[in-house]
């Protein structure tokens, strides 16, 4: 390697590191833009047959705001409200605090005041909340900037998506046919995760949630959200919520509603999982449940909320890349010169 190449490599490395530092504070929003861009790009290509690329991209950004971001914010607000109500509905009288205090005093000889202690702690927490108000305002400002950045990135990903892919392909040191195989497999893996697992999880959770609303389960919106999250993970799913909900109804003297919820959830949600998921997955790459579990849990831990969507894609992409490498390794090793 001569000095010129070495200098350029060092320069590229330095600017790549600095660019990464710029991306890190908004990494979740960049992933959101990439996810929405991938989902909406087929529509962009169709719209460009009738209108200019910029008009098509702007229309799809507005669609993303109305169809994805606004509903997400509204659902998050309802879930947060239900979670707060769930905490506030805990009645100290129901916890038999007086009996607990008497039992502790009888057994240990020490007089305790649980309610007073909790009240003092609440005051301290309130003081901390007031002190943290500035930080919360900063977090809200950061979130607004992040969503704005995601929308701008989405616009340019849609408008210049073909140019971006041409640039990537031109600088990828692989033959065109190998790149076709690689990007084709990555496309199938991504759609398999989004359509075959994320979409099905949302459908399953919402269908099960309708049952919770119908029988009057308290804080049904919160538990519906929990079922959607659980449905992302194979072998867990919505039964971890609707089974205890049925038992709760039975224990509170509503055996008919308990049976109705159990039958509805087992049949309707079960049909969705047993029939709809295979139909969708069969259209794309079949992904092992182990990949989904590892991707969802590891993705959330490594990348935050968006990692739940991208984690399985990353693991599936790794498997796809290994398969392409195995199929073309000998041929690539024997090739020389420009592609």
C-alpha cells in the first residue's frame, strides 16, 4: 500500500467515525426513517410513473405522518394513560396496610407507619420530578427534532432511493449477479420480518385486545399493547395476557364473560397465528423462530425500541450473506480484474 492510499484510508476512517458520532444521538430516528423508507419505496416507484419524484416523496411523507407517526403517538398516549390509571387504581385499603402494620409490630415489637413512609417518599419523588423538569423538556425537544429529522431523511430516501442504490452498487466490490442475489435475499428477509412477524403480531394483539374491550377488562388499551409486544416473540404471544384476563373474570364472578373471552381468544387469535402467519411468511423467506427471538430481544437491548424490528432483520441478513458467500466463494476467489 503506497502513502497516498494509506492517507486516503485514514481520512475516510476519521470522517466515518465523526459521521457516526453525528448519527448516534438520533440513531432511533434514522432507523425509523429507514424502516418507513423500505416499506413505502414500492409505492414511490409506482407514483413516479404519474408524478415527479419530489411530489411522490412528499405525498408519501404525508402518508407516513397520517398513517404511522400520528397513530403511534396517539396509541402511546392512550397506553401511558392506562398505565397511570393502573397505578392510581391501587387502593391502599385493598392492601390491608393496617393489618400488615399490626402484624409487623406484633412479631418484631417495632411500630411502623407504612402510609407515612410512602407519603414522605412521594414528596421526595415529587421534588425530584420538579428538578428533572428541565431534562424532560430537553428530551421532548430532542424527540421533536428527531421526528423532524426522520421525516426529512424519509423524503430524500424516497426521492433519491434509486440513486442511492446505484451509488452503493457501484462501490461494492462484487459482481452484479452476486449483488443481485445478496440484495434480493436481504429484501426477502426484511419483508418476511415486517410482514410475517411484525404485522401478524400487531393483528394478533389488536384482535385479542378487541376481546378485552368487549368483556370490560380494565385498562384494556395497555394490555392490548402488551399483547402486541409479546406476539413479536414466538412461543409466547397474546395468551400470556388473555388467559390471566379470563381467570380474572372468573374470579370476579363473571364466568360467562370469562368463557366467552377464552373461547374468542383461543379460536380467533389461534386461527390468525396458525393460518395467517404461514400464508404471509410463505410469500417471503422462511425465518426460524430462534432468529426472531434472538433478534427481537437482542435488538431491543442493543438498539432500543426500533431494535425490536431491526434485530431479526440483522440476524436474517447475516444468514443471507453467509449463504451468498457460500454459493459464490470459489467463483469470487478465482476472479480477478474489474467486474
